[in-house]
């Protein structure tokens, strides 16, 4: 899977039905994936899945759109936007990733402004 495809599949995980997410998570994420953003720092697919569940509760119908991907060696960078159920952009940001030896995301670090920060 190309880095572009990987980021798009990973982004889709955030809005996938939790009961249907496990196989796709295994395809996209290393077993002990490390994830962090301004709100949280977690390790492991199960813990990240629980965080995704919270996202779905907090942003009903929300989904991510990947606008660009850059990569070299095992390092990758994606720009994204968070869209509401109505398709309107709620937030933009970027994520950095490090790929595992089998080209799954090993680490993911998301960057976006917090609601109380000046943009």
C-alpha cells in the first residue's frame, strides 16, 4: 500500500463503525502503534480504537479528508481537514508518521490548534 493509500485508509478509521474497524486497523497500524495529539498520548490499537470511539461521540458524523501526503524513507507527513456531517470544514491539521518495517503506521503525531488557542 502506498503512503497516500495508507493515510486515506487510516483517516477513514476515525469514522468507521467500531464493530467493523479491527481488520482495517490491523492492515494500517503496527501492533503497538503509538499515537499522540494535543489531547492524548496512547499506545496500542485497542487504546487508539477507544479514543476513536470518543471522537465519534464528540463529533457525530465527522470524518477526515487527506489533502496531501509527503514521504521519504520510513517518514511520512499528511495534511488533513476534519469535516462535519454536513461536509463543512471544522478544523485543519497535519500528522507525522513513522512506518514500521511492514509499512504500517508505527507512530502518529497529530498537530492542530486547540479551541482556546489563537490561530
